[in-house]
């Protein structure tokens, strides 16, 4: 395909494919913010406050553990069938969430959503990497950034509005028409050429990875809540998870076509950006899951207003993403990533320091800066990884990066949720007391700031490299 500037845009030859990718991205972008603003309303309706962190963790866990599986299948079978499957499963999960009758059923159905989302996000970024060169991707980021920008406003607004109208189930049901549109656009417009040949699916590796991470997350989430940290069951669950992960590593070393090839982490660019994005995911989920409850519980903000404050985080991200392309083309990936992590650190320190004096406007302003930092970190990381590998490795390499970010979100969601629940229990267990909310949220923000410090330090480990021209698929 052509790589001339005129070929980039919705009216170009590749425009219909770009549109299908944008709508598919919108599914996950909206879902990333719409749920957080509705948590208080969901809990008030079906109960289960102590278990609500699982709404995020189970979704992120399912998404994370399957990202390497989908990414490998994309290199083997092609991107289109994997993405279509993900959209279909996400639709089913959204429908089931809309009819959930209690917190356990909602958590299970969120896992179904996560199974679908695990295919959607990596496939959209891989398709963009396939059909656009590095220079073109710097410009296409503006289109993808617009999706996150619109979603950053639409998601919290819908979540807050549906919560205030006491119809929170529609935060899931609204996904159904979007899924149908995304599926139709992709099926109609995307034609990929892919060499068909027999492959050996690494089912053993996939099963070990999924089981191991599930046990580790279960131990982190329920330790200190359902059982004591030093109890036999806690030690057994965490040890079992660690053993399964060790077995996974051994299996991957012998597998003919490993689901997560270990060689991928021997590439300096992939290894450094993967660890960096693991921490980025942790900081991000700390704010996404905690900010709405913090503002609603401390200053009595409405769900709609709390959601709009959170929206500044996801609004800053696409703004930086749209600008980052020009910067990494001129200065290279590493300086832009360092600048991005510096902004994240500054914002995280401010949120932690000011948590005892809650203010909607201060939180909104600081989160916008954090969003800028996330955008200047995440986008150059992804493009750097994609430009460092060949087509047949691009799915796995992109998946490794997104897997790391999702694992960071899943594990830190569990750890931060356990930290919050533990402090609430120590202070009497009343999650509606403003002082309790402020104390528990402050601890979460401090932990997020510590992760941001590590992010900033790791940014200097990213190899020096510049974006270079490359052919498109």
C-alpha cells in the first residue's frame, strides 16, 4: 500500500480500515472509564462493596492473560479473525453484565468482557502497525487520540448520568450497538493477505499462564480480607501461583510455537518498555478505580461530576498521543518517554501530597497532567517496539507490551484494593465516612506515587533509538 502523506486519513484508500479500528478502540476506551464512575451506584443496588475491586481485577486479568494468546494467534492466523472474535465475545459479556443479579455474577460476566477486550486492544494497534509506516503512524495517532478524547468525556458522562438516573445497567448495554457497528465495519472493509499454514497452538503454556496469574491475583486480592496474609491458604495460593508461573517458563522454553516467546524479552527495547508499561498500568488503575469513589465519598461529588474529573486523565492522554509522533520523529523515543514519566511522577506526587485536602478542581487539573505523561510514555513505547521487529513478530511484540501493562493494572488493582480495604477495616469499616475515604484513598495515591518514581527511573533504561522509515504491509 502507498505510504505517501495523501494516503493517510479517513477518506484515503485505508480510511475504512482506520474507521473500523477507531470504532473497535472506542469499545474499550469507553469501558475503561464508564464503570469506575458507577461503582457506588452498583454497590448500593446489589451490594458487595468488599468485592468491588474484582470488577476491575477480573476484567483486567482476563484481558491480560489472553493478550499473548491472541497476539500469537494473530501472527499465525491473521489479525482479522482474532479481532472479530474479540468483538463478539465483548458483546456477549456486555449483555450478561447488563442482566447481572448480584456482585458475584457481575464479576463473572466482567471476566467474559475481559476475554473479548484481550483481543480487541492488541489487534487494533497491530493492524495500525501493519498498514502504516512509522512516519504515518505519527500522524494516524491523531485519529486514534480523538477516539480516546471523545471517550474520556462520553464514558464518565454516561457512567455518571446512568448512575444518577439509577439505571447503571445501561453502562454495559450501551456497548451492544457499538459492538455491532465495529463488527460490521471490520468485516466489510478489512482485507488482509496472510499465508495459511498449519500451526501448533501452545495450549499448555496458555493454561499455565492463566492459572498461575489467577492464583497470584487471588492471593493478592483476598490476603488480609478473606484470610490472613500468613495463613496456610494464603501461602498455598501464592506459592501455587509462583510454581505455575515457573512451570510456564519451562514449558515456553521447549514449546514449538510458544504463546509468549521468552526471546522477546531479550530484545532491549521490548524488555525495557514492557517493565515500564507494567508500572504505568499500575499507576493508571490506581487513579481510574479510586478517584470517583474518593471524590464522591470525601466532598460529596455527584457521580457525573466525579466522572468528569476523572475524564481529564483520559483527555490528557490523547492530547499527548497526538503530539508525541512529531516529537519522537525529531528527538527519538527515549527523550519523549523520559519527559512523559517525569510528568506522571510530578502529578502522582501532587495527588498524594494533596489527598488530605480533597478538591474536585485540583484533582481534575493534576490528572490532566498525569494524562499528558501517560500519552508521552505509552505511544512512543508501542511504536518503538513495533518498529524494532518484523511483521511476523509484530503481534507477539505488541502483545508483550500490552500484556505487561494489563498485568500491571490487574495486579495493582488487586494490591491497591486490598490496601484500601485493609485501612477501611482498621478505621471501623465504614466506607461512607469521609475521613475513612480520605485515609484509604491517600494510601492508594501514595503507593501510586512510589510506582511513578520507579517508572521515571526505568525510562532511562530505554535504549537510544530513532524512528526510521519502514514499509507497510
